[in-house]
C-alpha cells in the first residue's frame, strides 16, 4: 500500500474500539454478540447483563457526565430516542461520534440489533442474534394459536397519569395471544399520546392487567382503587400482574426473550381462567422473578 495512504488510514481503526452505551439495550446486544470488550461506559440503570455493571457508569436516561465520557475516549457513543437528543447534541459538539437509535416496534428492535453489530464490525454475530430472537417470537406466536380465546389485556407503563404500553409492548401482548384494549395508542411516538383516563380504560373492560412501571414497583392498591375500576373484570377476577420494567421496557434483547416469555405466561393464564401466583404475599401476581 502507498506509504502516504497508509499514514492517512492509520488515523482511525476500521471499526470503533471504545463504545459508551447510554442505555441498557445496546450494552446487552454488544455482550450477546461477543463484543463486550468494546464497552467502556454504561448507563447507571444497566442491569443486563449483570457483569456490565462493573463498567464505568456515565449517565442516567436524561443526563450524562460529559467529562467522564470524554475521559473514556470513546470512538462511538450509542443512545436511544429523541429524549437523549440533547445529550447526543452536546457530545457531537465536543467531537464525539454519536448514533441515536429510535426503535419503537418489534421490527425496529431487530433492525437495531443488526445495526449495532454492523457499527462495530460484527454483522454476522448480530444477524445470528436477530435470527435467534425472531425464532423465539415465532415460537410464542405459534403457541398463542392454541389458546382457547384471546383475552382483553391492558398493559400499563405508568400509573399517574395512566399510560398504556409503548408500541413494542402492545405488539408483544398481541403476538402472545392477547387483545390490547388500548391498541390505537401504540402509534404515538411519545408517552403523551398514550395517556388515558382511568374511567376510559375501565370502560374497555380488560380481563387482565399487566403493570410495568418504569423503574418503580407496581402497587395493587393503586390499580384497584382507580375511579370506575371496581367492576373491571381483571379486578373482579384478580388477574393483576407485574412484569419488571428491566425485562420489557428496554427495546432490545430483554423484551424479545425474557420479557415476551413473561407476557406469554400471563396471557395464557388469563385465557384459560387460571391464576399465576405472586412472588410474595400481597403483591401483584407474577410470571416469574
């Protein structure tokens, strides 16, 4: 190779070698495709995989320690959504390469897995992961065909105000055999378009409620004491469930593996008129820890 060209090409590696992840899902993808050595900084909310918590924590969801990030000398920062646009803008102004994903649907989550792998030069491993996740979804979709009926389900992402599930949660509820009673709201990009008066959700008579309050434990009393909810079938039949937000509200492998597994167990129980037990007495029912 021409000496001058070699000198010019030596200014940067072919693919990023030091990656900061501002949300958990890209961290999990990088670990799942064998690229954990590239991760030099993570979000403080990271719980998956557990070993990633040993990495330097550089951000919350809406805030970042810019000086700490710069100290880590990343050649790529990965973030999520318009809510991190200000963080991305500031990092870009400081000369740091940034890629902000904005996935909302199952299809977009799988695309983001493939894109993450491509960005770090691991496209084959990322494709294998996307294929594995897709096969898992297919297994659950096939199993749903054998359910005796499709129960009406309300997935709630927050309680005050009452916010229905983001698009991938709504899609997963229906994939495993439920009918999302607030399906129309999943077209909304932001949470503002998914706010419902409690009375309106009650009018839609969900037979099962799945609560996953972002970063907070769901409380039974907050659900059953809502205006108009005394006669909601899910309340009358005690079909009230919780799924940890770390399993379902991260738009990455967690939602399409452990998250959808929990949803499938819950929807199947409601469809069959069964009840899954709570993890602890007095808590909401659960499909597992």
